[in-house]
């Protein structure tokens, strides 16, 4: 004999099982108590089981009811998630990629190739600080950036995150600057030099935190807070107007008259992380994660150089990554430590 479970009746059963009170369960379901009692009897008849023992003072689950409650919750959760996924798949996935020319844009473009029927819409909020508020408010689905140094713990009850890349940092310099003549700039060469660390950028406190940590540790001077230039043209104008080297990412767009020089001895790293809302179920999100994994494997994004520097707070997220050999241990500034973490 085949029994077809009615999900509506199962939902009503779960409400009674959780409340253990028909009046409260009926109010929760916006039903009359009589209608709810009728539905529970109908479910018991379909299953040919007694699910509750009822007296004038008490409602309790039978052993059969306790077993059904476990499965009923699983079935309803799967049902609700399936419906949500079907609706989510038809809407655009909103992705903050920080700015043009950076690592997240490459991940986004590859994801669009993987999932051509999904609409992935880029946003440019300029920092994880700004994006995090939108993620928590449900106004953004995915964001890329550093998830430490935000002035608050990462909200893991709402969001998930995965490491994407350890990207070397660099300096953006006028072509005529003395440091521009070097192929790479040792961190020791920055001692006593003022570097533009984008201080004052409220959209990206995580970047400012990393920059100040690194520059201070290696004897450079972070520039005072100032209005943050947005976009390549404005950044170049700011560079020429103020003349200070600007801390930047190793992989970025450049313009005529400026150069990018990687920092070294040790190589400071920016920990790119993808953060996304736990509730999101979308083929575009699957494509983003697969694309990040593909690029990381192909280009060795997640293997830190032997002589590298990473802020201590980021070790919990990236601590399980491959480590340098003992012969390559950095002599100053921590490499990525081996730390157990569950990001």
C-alpha cells in the first residue's frame, strides 16, 4: 500500500509537536483549534499511527510521533529550500567585486562563462566594510575582500566565507619616483618613507588596517587620513598631486605615467576572501565558488611564497594552506602560520 504524505499536514504536525499545545499551535498556524485537530487525525489515519497522547492537561508525542518529527522537519526543510532555490535561480545574483581590474573580476568573468544562463550583476562598493552591511541586510549576495580588520567579528551566523587568493602587495608610483627604478621594492627600503595607506576610507577599514599593520611593522609611515580617490583616473591624479607612493595590489590596472612595483623581502600578502549569505541558493554562487577554486589551482593562488608576510588575524582563515619549508622560513614578519580554523 502506497501512502502519499501531505506536506501541509506534516507542517501542522510539526507545529503541534513543537508547541505540545493545540491552542498555541493553532494560533501559530492561523487555524482554528478544531481544524488543526481534524488535520492531525487525518495524518494519523493516513499513517495508521498514533502520533500524540492527549489528556485534558497534557499533549505528548508517542514514540512513533518522535520518529516522524525528525523526518518531517527534514522533508519540510528540503521542500522549502527547493522552492527558494527555484525562485533564486531566476533572479540576478548581486556580487561586489570591489573595483575594476582586481582578482574578483577575474573570478566573476569565469563564473559567467560557467553559468551563462545565470545573471551575475557586479557592484563596486569599494571595500568589505561597505559590503558587509549590505550582505547582512540582504541587499547583496556575495562580496570579495579581506574579512578581518573590520572593527567587528565576522558574522558567521549569517555569512559563510572561503579563501580565494593570497595576492602580493605592491606600490603604485609615478614613473619618475626613485623607487620606480627598482624591479621590486624591499620592505626595508620603505623605512622612514610616508606611504599612502588610504587612511580615511570608511568603505574599506579592512584595507587600512592591513596597510597600517604592515607599514608600521617595517618602519614606514602611513599617511594621515584623507579623502579617498575612487577609480583609476582619480587615483592617478591623487598620486601626481601628492607624490606619495600608494600601497596597492600586485595585479591591478595601470595608466600612462605610473608604474606598479611588487614589494618583497618578505612579500606582503592580501588575503582575498569570498563572503556570501548562508541563505543564498543560486547557480551563480556555485559557479563563483567553482571558478575561484579553478583559478586558485591553475595559478597557485593559495600557496604563500616562502618569504611572506600576512597579518596575524588572517591566519585563522588561511592557516590550513600549504606552508613554506623550514629552509625558506621568513626571518622577519610572520609567514602564514599553521592554525586550525573553521571559517
